[in-house]
């Protein structure tokens, strides 16, 4: 697929996912795959105020009181609809996400962390947002850094371009 085809397919599938989960339109779509002890009420309340929709992979949590959060007990099958993935070391096949233009927000402990470096929008270098410790606050901080970058189309395209070069 070339760039225009990928963008068109991302938009098409994103609209289907948005309708399926009754999410607000025109928000980015996140897939979260984290150790379940990090996903608690504090973390979910923090996610609920962000301008994004979240699908969280969880076998134990099933219901959300927040309109922009849903849970799925199955790993994501078609990654094309994702704007980015937030994961610790749970996801092992990260290359699938990279080739689908999915920006990673990952733990330094992730198996592919040696391929990743922190994105610097000023220098247009790096290909991920990385958190050092697997705590809810460091994860949340990395997530917010990415959302700040996402507001700027040039920076976000540079990040995606860098992801594709992995």
C-alpha cells in the first residue's frame, strides 16, 4: 500500500471502530496493552480527560464508566486503525505495528526498546515515546507527551516517517 491508500484505509477502519464502541468522532485511537496492575481507577480517570479514545486489552476488566474507554479481552487483530499503541513488555510482535504506521509509546523494558529512541520534535529525530519505569504516572506522562506531538501534523508525520524506518 502506498501512503494515500494507507491513510484512506486507516480513516475507513477508524470510523468503523469509532461507531462500534460509540466513541466520539475525530479523536485519535489508542490501543493499550499493559500489565493489569497499572490499569486502576486513577489511571482510567486520567485517560478519561484526554482527547483520545482508548481500547484496553484486559481479560479481567470488562466495563468502563468513561465514554472514551472500552475493554477487549482479545488482542487487536487489525492494527491499521490504530494511531498509536501504549505497551509495556506485553507486546512482543511490535514490527506489525511499525509497518502499519502505528506510533509506539513503550516501556524501556520492551523487547524492541533497543530499536527505539525518544522522539525529539525540535530535531525531528527518534521514533517513539519511552517511559523508563512501569508506573502509572511515568506511563501517563509519556502518553501526554505523545498527545502534545499529535497536535502538530508536521511533527506527527515526522514521527511516523521515523517509525517506518525501523
